[in-house]
C-alpha cells in the first residue's frame, strides 16, 4: 500500500508556495476549525501542512485557512455539527466529545484494544469505510484516526496498581473509559483536553489521562509529578474525525474533488498515526527532563487491569446487540484490523 510520506505533507524550507505564485485567485476558500492551540502537534504537523498540501496540489484553486483553539466560536463538542451544518467547511475533532453519536466507532475506544497510533488509525479508517457509512453520512470524511495510547499523569500519587486508583479523581477521555475507571472505583470527571491545566492546578482532578503529545503543549508535565504507562495492549485511544461539509465537497469539480481524495482515507490515516507515534517519543522527553517519576503497568499487573475493566467490553457487546448490531463481530473486526495493520 502506498503511504503518504512525511515529506509529502510537511513544508520544506524554500519550497513554500505563496498565494502570489498561483495564476489566479482561489476558486474555493475554506475554513478548517479545530480545538487545539497552534503550538500543538496536530496543528503544526498535521492540519496546517495538510491544508498547504491541498493548496499546492490544486495549483492554488483551493485555499484552506486553519483556525485553531476554537477561534471561530463554539466548544469542542460542537465541531462535528459545525461542519454538518456548514458553519465551517472542515473540522477536526474527537468523536467521543459527543457520547452516543457514533456507537459502532467506540469499539476502538474500549480499554486495551488499541495498538500503535499508525496501526489503529489505518484499521479505524478501513473499518469506517465498511461499517460507519450511516454514522458518518452527514459529512464527507477526510480521515479517521487515533492518537497513541494514553497514560496516567498524576499530581501527587504514583499509580502502580489497581488499588492506587481507588477514590482518585481521574479525567475520563470518553464515556467508555469513564465506565472503565468506575469499574476500578475511581471517581471520574469528563473534561476536554483544553480544560486539563486548570483542572489539575485547582485539584478538580488528580490524574489526567492523556497521550504525551497533549501533555507537552498543555505543559501538563509541569503540573504533575508522576506518570504511569501501560506496556502491552494500550489502555485507551480516542477516535478523531477529520471531515468536510458534504455540500462544499459536492460543489467542487471532479478534478478538485480528486485533490481532496488523493490526500485522504487510509494513507492519510496511517500518516497521521505515524506522526502521533513519533511525537509521543519526543514529547515524553519533556516529562523526563522535568524530573518526574515513571511507573509501568505490565505482566501480571497488566492482566489484572484487563480483567478488572473487561465488564465494560462485555456490556458494550451486549448494548450493541440490543441496538441491532452484532457486537462481537464488530469487536473482532476491530481487533483483527489492528493486528493486520500492525505489520505495516
């Protein structure tokens, strides 16, 4: 399978094409909206380079202005509807910010399902192509992906065992993981990542559950003392939706639609996942340099966590069956696709 190379999307010094280099004004000027700050990896290494790549591939006929940090208004859970309703032309958001809206997609958010971001993202995109047409019919999907599996980042208490999480105020990244943390007697608080620094500094939460790529731009590593990582199957991953308004896409001539399509789907999902995996290693170093401590859930202790949270997966299968889906088939397909792409 052809992969989009890093250099295919990244801007190289001396090769940036200005608007003046194009022969005419853009035929389409689009707004791409997301919730993370401009210094975030998602903005600087994924969304902004992608927008410039589209501009270059279209010879300036498509121009995409990227608006980070909710600059166009609203809150992160509203981003999907902003695209659906045409308030913005494109958005990048977390599917789990609107619980219950994408039920079949949540198989990728179950505890101890994800592999690397690259493998899980490519698996999610293939799964979406085959299973999520109805859930995503209101937008034109550019790519679905996940981040690298998340870790614990604790203010004062090192998390080494299941028992260490009892009674602790833990940020839940999505509904599935909120249920999973309750299985181990943690007190869960659902918060978007943008609220993490304030919540930690004020003691609203004791533990932030995040990948390191968010820990870095939010400077979470300065607000916590301890980090706990899972060796083996990843604790969790959020699914992200990068989408475009249907009417805007349909209004484009076929050659410009092809520009979008040629920078979408499984190759883009894999490229984004690869960037997340690489950045995770880079971002973790800042926590190391801060002098924070690191613990690892592995071996028999890892097996204890998997068993303790397994009722969430069992219930997910039952709920999907009640909704008319074959929950076990979807879960098996999720795991099989992640395994398939783990060899890429």
